């Protein structure tokens, strides 16, 4: 196993120990950030602990986290979302995960998605394939037509608010099944072949950095709505690759 991935998995173990301790805690503190999204004491505590651990082990690396922003100017950058799915976490819904990724410049090195309340973990290192535990090696689906595709998003209203309403409705209407598994889970399920397409109108780099390498190493495709293989685009489309171009075309329907 790559040393970087091994370290990322150690970080995930640390995060799991902190998040599970606070999940469904009677005294869980939930505050509202400036963008109206929730943040819990578990988010803050977990990101703080991960930052401290990374700075001790990799002192020259930059850290980009959801709660405390970016620090440093290294070509090596860690992306951290301490709890992806905070709204679920705050309500006691078990669909949430810690996302951890390492990039060197524009290249993905490794990524881990750890969802302890689901007893699932997905991880990958560039060039070494993608895996889940429990489960094994990941491989995307072979679905070749949208009419047979299963698609997932988080909140369909996000597409309307970001000017992609018609495109999303065109894509959804062409698919066989549409679900809202939400957040990281849509894309993790694409990587393991249970879904064919994951799509989000609103994302930040820490939401998708880990998922990019996992989906791609499973044989899938990752892009923003413009087709760029970027974590900075503000939106994301993941797929088994076979459906990607047609999904992008429909997202731009007017």
C-alpha cells in the first residue's frame, strides 16, 4: 500500500473515533455558519485533530479544510471535509462521512471516504485501483444507455437555484431510476457500480477531492458540468464513463 494512502487511512481511523463518539449525542452542539449551513462541535473537533496530525507528520504540506480554510503554499495539499453530510449527522441520520484526499499540484494522489455509521469505507491511490471495506476492489457499472441508468443527487432544488434546472430535468427524465442518496454516497455508489451517475449542482473542492480518485480508479469518469476534470468547478458529474458525454449534453439542455 502506498505510504500516503496508509497515512490517509490512519487519519480516517482518527476521524471515526471522534465522529462516532458525538453521533446522536444528547448534548451535540449545532450552530449555523454564515452560509446558513450547519456545523457541529464534531465537525470542528475532527478537523482540528486531523490538521494537528497532518502537521506533525507532514509539516511542509498545505491543508485545505471545510471549517478552517487553507493554510500554507505547498504543492502537496490535503483536502479535508470532517463530516460530509452534516445535516444528516445533526439529525441522527447515518449517511455521513469524513473525506480525506491528498493532491500534488493538479494530480490526485489518494483519497479516503469513511462512513462509520454505515460501516463502510472507500479508498484509492492513483494507479493502484479503488477499494471498499467491507467489499473489495471497486468497478463501475457497464450500463451503456441512459434509459437503463440509475442516477442520484442530493437536493434537486439546487439545480434550479444554480441555473441548471432544465438540464437536470432533461437528464433525470432520460434515466430509468432517480434517487437522492446524497452527498458523498451518490459518488461512492457510482464507484462500486451500484449507481451509474452521480450529479451535484453545488460542491466545494473538499467535497469531491477524495471522490475523484476513487471514481476514476474504479474505472469511472469525473468532471464538472463543463466537462473539465477539475475539483474547482463548483459542480460535479460522476459516471461509469459510458454515459458521461450524453449526461453532460443533457445538463446543458435549454
